[in-house]
């Protein structure tokens, strides 16, 4: 049995303009991307437009102890690129690291790659995986 995947559809500028951020209780100020408990549509649209995008591209969501988004990791579509990189983004959609998909040349290289990836998700937990759909039929 398969679990239904979340489809992220391309957004128009009008749809993006209509989006509003939730307000935290009592603050009177809109939440920032760092406060969000869910990645915003704008950030997901940006992340899903990364190199090697396609209907099978995924976004891994890493959350902190308070369930707030801390990091997003884009994993490109293997049908679009034979060796898609992993691209990390903060909750606001700023790219923080690109880890190229390439042969590992030895234990030191493997350790260095693992250290880079671990630093991106330090203090965070992999919480969910979203799929990037490039078209309504995708």
C-alpha cells in the first residue's frame, strides 16, 4: 500500500501574493519563516525549482524539538539528472549547502561528506518527505 504524496504545484504570482503568514498568538506580528511549523508555499516553490527538479523530486523536512522547520533538503529527480545533488535550505528558503552526488574516494572523503550533512541537521529530526510535482498531471 502506498501513502498519498503531497503534490506541490507551480504557483502564480497572484497565488503567492494571496498567501499570508500565520500570526503567532498574542504577538500581533506575522510569523517569519523561522517560526513556521510548515514550510511556506513560497519556500517550497523555490526549493522545488532547484536543479534536477522533476515530478519525482523530494523535499525532506527537518524539524526542531518544537516541531518548527529548521532545514529542508532537496533531492532531485533521477529521471531529470543521473546524479542529482542534495541541496540544503534554511526555513526561509536560503540555500545553505550543496552536496554533489559523486563517487566517494575513501574513508576520509566519506567522513567529510557525512560531517557536512550532519552539520546541516544538527539538533533537528527528519520529520517528513514531500514530493515536488512540476505539473498538475505530474
